[in-house]
C-alpha cells in the first residue's frame, strides 16, 4: 500500500510507534475507504479519486463503520479524516443520487445513526481532525464540519455547491455551520452556494489552520499527536462540555452545572497528579514539556 506521505515510517520510528496498515482487515488499497493508524492516531481516508472522493451509499456505510470502530477502540485517541489523491470530498455522489429510488434514501435521524454521508450523525467522544485539500464541498464540507478541527490547504475550495442542483444539506450542514461561523455568515454560504477559499474560511472560523498545499495530512497528524499527549479524560471531558453547552444545554446554569458535575470527576484521576508535576517544576512558564500518559516526555 502506498504511504500517504513520504516520511511516515521515519516518523513512526522516531516516535516509538508501530505503523499499522488496514489494522482491521476491513479495507484495502482498492476500497473506497482506507484505514490506517500511527500509534494512537487513526487515519481514515476516502478513496474514490475518480469521483473526487464523492460518497455513494456503499462508501457511506464503510466510512460509518470505520468511525464506529475508531469510537469503540480505547487505544485510538484521535482520528484524522482525509481524502486521497488531492481532494477531501466533493460531497454526495450525484450520479448515484440520480439513479436512486425513493425507498432507498437515507432514514430519519431519529431511527438511524448513519447519515447519507456516513458518520455525519455520530456524536464522538474523542477528537476528530479533518485534513482538507482540494474540494470539500456540499456533503464533503459537512463531513469537515463534523470534525472538531479543520486543517485546510491554501488552494482548497469549500462551499454548498449542491445549492445549484436542489440537493439539501442533510448531514448537519445547517446545524453545525451557524454554530461554527455565526448565522449571518452561515446563511451567506447556505443561500448562495458560493465558493469559499482557505483564507476566507480561516477568517470565518471554519478553518482552524491554513497550510501549504500538500501539507494538510502531515500537519493534521502532528496536531493529532499533540492531543494524544494530554491527560485524556480531562481533555475529553472539557470537549464534551463545550459541545453540550453549544448544542444541548437548556440554559447557562444547565451548562455550568454539567461542566462542574463532569469536571469534578477528573480531579483525583488526573488533576492532582498534574498539579504534583507542576509543583516539581514541570510546565513552568507555559512549557508543554511535561510528558504524556505513558511517561514519554515530548515537546508539544
């Protein structure tokens, strides 16, 4: 199998990690979804370059299964979603949609966790990072917004391109975009379907990092590795609280109560040991050179 970037084996060796390709045996180089891992980081790649990685129903099911496996595997701490051969994802495969029968359309979110694009209805308990290159439009943009963070290449193109063909956003686009960039900017993109480049996406808050072309996957993996070094329960508890306050809280008091109730459970397991590290001189003056959960020291 071709490695997604040239220094991958050296990276694994230097970090002390084992490179595992297609670890579940469920995907192959010819599969529409390829799954690899580097240490505790899962790499999930959409592999339909002939369709600019547009997702058809079989691909959606495999992609959903890949994320279910990631979510259920405690040894995997962060996932990176990317597209093979220069494009993240051009959305739902309109050719497949043109041939679809009504009875075979995706089911109601109340009854089915899988969405038209696959994992778009899932509520993850661990971080997911999108490495965005080329086209990330329509449903592809929705997959990117499903992720916690987006590393976007300078020439990447985002937008609700499905506006032109009467295809609605049914994978969380109208739900997540207003919360990420605000209602006014979200409506600008949703109503017009216009293209948005990496720099404007960064100004909007849609892109978290803008990187040179060809570097999104590299940078996303490096970012994922930094997240794996932090005390995991604390990080994921705070992550969960942020999502709850954004999407589910009935009031600010409700959000504050949940933040405290969940956060206090971390104190004995991770906060006190962390404070003891600080009292010994680690992490002073903002240094991140404090070691990880395995005891390996690493500069983040």
